[in-house]
């Protein structure tokens, strides 16, 4: 897939490249593939009268059937089978291309005549939480169907200045100069299972909110330089209008309606009575699915989402600890 005309060239020249974890079975996924393997539900009940089949062109119609209470629920229970083939996605080939899968979405927000934020969204059909040791027991928390991650590059007069890496409910920001690169393109490392994006490989403890530490305290992500993915090669490209909150496609053949879907991309968090569900200290083995790209604060004051305050833009990379 080639980038359509109209998108700023710098959004392509400085687009991040992603190193997937070598042992992660859950790879980038075709955005539309989720719709053929899920059904819409509200409060664990099927949505009567929903469009069938669901497509990226009619997904937003579900807003009329429950708004943000709608969940795209796996047809086959994921709590009893996390090895379903559709959850595994597509491994990139030697060129970084996810063949047959449009697995990324690029959204350009030209804030004014000087500043442009370009968001690079990455989609996975499944998020596998890392194992956690509790009182000698190895438990897993944070599994969920559907996973939207992103990086954002802020440009000033067409020059990259800052890079945001999404990590769970928060993330990290760095100066562009501080980031590792291949050529001019910043590198992101996708954590095994969780797909949180980090600026370095190694271990990343995120037990303390908004703080990543080298090593393993409690909640730990692992990254390494596994297969290289170039999201630009299989992506939809859009322009965001902050005044109206609307998006338009650079390529008129690209679907747009799906971006306005307000519901969740995945199952609702299962109750404790559900097979294989565990909740400890408020942490569930199988959590609820995420919301889509338009809910990720595309109109930001800084590189960080406005909900991350203060926004620390580090001029150096944080330390890593090898496993």
C-alpha cells in the first residue's frame, strides 16, 4: 500500500518503525478482521437489529444501539481459548509489511501554520498481559480482546521535535534527538503481549504510574529487537479537524465511518463467575476492550495527552536492564 497524495511528506519521512518482540505470538492485525470474529453486545447481551455484516463502513451505526456501552465481543469465548488464529494477527515480512492486513492508521492534525501532530496508531486483535508473581504464584492480568497503541511525532515547521510513546493508560515523551532511529525514523519497541511502546529494548517496570524503571518490581514489560514492522506499508491515512472533531481520508476509497464508533474494541470485562476469570486487588485476568483512535486526545497542548500533567519531555533515553 502506497501513501496517498496530500499527506505531508515529513509525516512519512519521520514515521516510527516498530520492533516487535521476538517471542510475542500476537502480531499486528487487520483492523477489519476483528469485525468478522466478534459480535456487538451491551451488558453481555447481543445487540438486536445491529448491521450484519459489520464493516468498517457501517460500524458507527452501533452508536445508535448503546453508544459507548457497546462491546465488540469475540464470537468464541477468549477466556477459554486465547490461541484462536484470528487473535494472532500477521507477522511482517522481510520488508516490514503485514501482507493482507491493514494494521495501522495514521492521523495528521495540522494544529496551526507552525505545529503539526502526526499520530501513528497500531492495531492488534489481542493484548496478552505479562505474568506477575504474587506470593509465589505466577498469575496473568490484563488480557483483553482488541488493542490500540500509538506513537505521536510533533513537528514544528516540518521538523520533528518530540515523540510520544503510548504505554498502557499513560506513556513517555522524548525529544526527537534523544530517540533511537533507523535513518531519520524513530524506533519504537513493542512490548511482548501488551504492545506498549518503549524507546528502548529491555525490561520496563511500570508498577508506579507515569514512571518506567529498569528491572522487574511487579508490573513488567519486556521488549527486544524482534521482527521489524513498518506500519506505513499497511495503513489508512486521515486528516483530523480539531474544530469540528471530524476526520477525512487522504484516499477517498478508505473507510472513514469506523473512526466514529464510540464503543469498545473488545469484550466487556468478564464477571468473576466467568470461566477462568480472576480479579485480585482490582486487577482482572481478562479486562475490557479499549476505545478507538479518536478518543486518544488528538488535540494536545504538548506531546503528552492533556491528562498527563506535567508533561515531561526527556532529552535522554531512560536506562534499560537486560534480562
